[in-house]
């Protein structure tokens, strides 16, 4: 699962690293919660040289009303890679509406004795990486508003993520940098697309526990302090 992630890099750094143009204003995000359905940057198959801001929570083109869209998007923040070619909400988009969703870390919770411990997961070099995503465009017929939206693909957890996300044992699909262009290539065969649905190597990743500020009702979680290391003594015996 992946309902929370971060993109703390500045706009210029992202443009240089990915070789793309970006017209929108951007303020680094230290905690993006999917359940706020905020706009986050993606790179789509249709415009692979440009960053665009799409709403997290995919709204299929066939949804009829805004009420239906609001209800459904809470269920489409993620798309299971195992069923993405079958589910009605996703199957129209996986063939040729794929995108890269930029991040430099994501959040997951470990369950231990009925308590949850938040972790921040990133690459060992702390650099930008991209989730595999799919996207859709939907028009609100009552207002004429066009809403572009996306979903993040998930797969089985690697050994590191199995220890963290220790109940459901899932993780986002992360696209290796050398394969960004291939993921965005048109007309990939089904088996070529499915070849991406592998757990990312844990040898390239690291994690640390963070405070419970991320779920605080009184403190702003979209702040640098959210991703700072925090120690829980009760977890020491698990190492």
C-alpha cells in the first residue's frame, strides 16, 4: 500500500535530474496524504518531457457525478499490479495511460502488539525516485471542469518492507531510473508492462522510524520535522 509519501526536492533539481520542463509553481511536500486528494507532480506517456500536477485518487472517465467521483477516488489511491488489467477502474488506463509519480520517500506503519510505528523509507542516496502510476481524465458534467488524476501501483513487499508493513506486506511499484523511458513507451505488450511489477531491491533502500507527528491532529505534518528520525526503545529488540 502507499497512501502517504514525500517529495521534498526543489523544482529546479527535479527538472535537471529528470530532464523535463515544469511550468507550475512548486513548494516541497514533506507529507502528502492520499486522503486529502491533493495535486502532485507526474510525468505522463502523452507528455513525457513535461511535469504536470494531477490529483491523487484516480477518477475513471465513466464516472457520472461529482458525488460518485468523491466516493470512488478514496478507493483508487493505489492499484494492485496483480489485478490492474482486470479491475474496471484501472484496466482502460494501464495499456497506454501510464505515468511516473515523483517522490523521494514514502511512509509505512509497522504493527507491534496493537501499536503502530511510522517509518520513512527512501533510497540510500536519498535521491528522487519514481513510482509506477496510471492516470485518467474526467469531466464533471455539471461544471465542465476537467480533472486529471492518478493512482500508484503496488506489489508484494521486498524483505525490508515485509518487516515494516508486516501485516499486508505490500509496497509501491518503483521504476528503476534506467527504465523510466520504457515505462512511458507507447504500445508496450502486457507482459512487458507486467515485468515492472517486481519488488524494488532492498539493497538500494533504507528506512528509519519517525515520530507520530505524521498523524497528529494538532501539529502540521507537512513539515521537515515529520521525516526526522525518532527512536522507539520497544523496537530495539527487533533489530
